C-alpha cells in the first residue's frame, strides 16, 4: 500500500517549537492590533468580528493545499514558503489601511500560518516515536499557546507608529525561519498507488480509520472560537464585570497550558483512545453546569478546570490520529483535522450568537457542551460496536457447533 521514506541526517525539534511560538505570537498580535486599528477607522463591532473570521477562511483554504505541497516539496521548503507568505503580509498591512485590502491580507496571513503549522506539526508527528508522540506533539501545542498569549502584549508598540508591531513581528519571523535550515530536507512517506481517483479515496479512507481522532480538533476550534468571541457578550448580558470576563478567559487559557504535558504523558501511558472520551465527557458536564456557577469565583474556578481538562484535546486528537493511520496517510489526516477546526471555528460563534439572541445568554454553554456530549455518545457507540464484532468473531456458528459435536 505504501512505502516509508528513511530519514537522513539528524533532526532537531527545537527550531520547530521556536518557529511555532513566533508564528502563534504573530497570529495573537494580528487579532487585537487589527481590531483596534479598524475600531479607530469607525468599523462597527459586528463588522469587526466578521472581518476577523477571514483569518480562519485562509486556514481552511490552505489545509488541502498544504498536503499537496508537503508531499511534493518536503517539509522544510513548505515551512519557508508559508513563513514567507505570512511575513509578506506583515509588510503590506501598514502600507494599505483599507479594510477591504485587509480582508485579502487576512486570508493570505491565515494561509501562510496554516501552511507553516501544517508542515511543522506533521514533521514532528512523523519523526516522533509512538511511545513519546503525545508529549512531543503537546510541546508544540504549548509553544503555540504561549505564543498566542504573548502576541497581544505588543499592543503598546502602536504608540510608536502603526507599522512598528508589524515590523517587529516580521523580523522575529525571519530569524525563526532561518533556524529551520539546520534540519535535513525530508518528505513524508509516499503512497505507492497514485491513481487519479486516489485523492478523494485517501480522504474517505483516512476519515473511516480515524474519525474519532479527527473530531476532537474540530471540537476544540468550536469551543475556543465560540468562548473567546461570545463570553464577553455573555458577561455583559448577565452583569459580569469586565475584569472577571478577562480573568476567567485567562484562567481558561493558562490552565490548558498547565496540563498539556501531563495529559499527553498520560495518553502515551494509558492510551489516547481511553483518555479523550473521558476528558471530553468531563468538559461537556462542566459546560452544562457553568450557568449554575453564577458569577465571580465559582465561575472562574469552573472555567479554569474546564480549560485544564479540554485544552489538550486538539493535540491529543492529532497524536491519536497518528496511532490509527499509517504514516503515509498522516498528511491527509492533518488536512482533515485542519478543515474541521476551521469550519467549526466559523460555525460555532455564529450558532452560539443565534442561540444567545433567541434563547438565553446561558445558551452559550449549551451550544459548546452539546457537540462534546455528541462525541462521547459516538465514541461509546463505536466502542460497543467493536466489542460486539469481536464477540461475534469468537462465537462459533451453529454449523461449526454441530461439526464439533459430530
């Protein structure tokens, strides 16, 4: 079915972690800086939020493209291509301040970041041994989370001019890209069968093998985008002070980083197939119970616990996918997970906003918890279906029983 390329040369993971941190910081910088600059231009809050969604459009468009590029050019070349595209957009943001032009630049920024993240994450996953895959992938997730949290700290640089944050980000990005060249040039394992109809069949086969691993990244995107976009609205409509809104969201993010590595190591030891449904089930329960927490410290504690338990499901899902599919299908699995993440990140805030408008502000947590509960039901049903198959395979048929008796 497939043959596996033997790696040549010594591989270093730290340049990929460093690059992930810088790119995530750039993404974390772009969202608040552009929102503030658009606010100064008089753009409404609704239009500002819609404008930000085009970053996810770029990510979604780039996902299937990234797979083809990595298979053809290899990891390192695609990393540099994506990073160069992202750095190029940083140069043009200060030159053209038109919101329409920035829509195009946001899409290109999302594409560049996704192409880079795709190649870096896939490279790490393919290179990592199975018994340490979870912790290696989780370190990449931690680098992303830390970078995304650091990004907004460059907001004060706007006082020196609107071009300063973009120039600083571009310089750091170019330096981080140069570090990648210490690793050898490699490509993912090849699929031997290259028939014209193979592309769609690869997606279908990968989904059939690993759908339980590909859904957690989509759940993470659904949760992260919906909570980040609408929790401030929930706070305003329920009388929660802005300070508590900010602290609660920070607690959710920070706690998710604290348990990234321990949960990844637990997955390596006890199995991600067991751990993921348990974490997602706990998340569903916590989200459903959050309206009862009221305001203040109880809500803060619940947000922190929820972040700690479900903040790792993205990286755990990708590591789980690597357990379920051969290495030749990992590029396809990563593309599918990114598409699911992007679609969920766009759909979640829209459905959550509708539910809050027509039902109750508490519906925010119902919208987040519902898909989590659906995944648990799906995983439970799949477990019992596999168990029934194994039982039936071990149970002799009537004809076999008669032949034994004879």
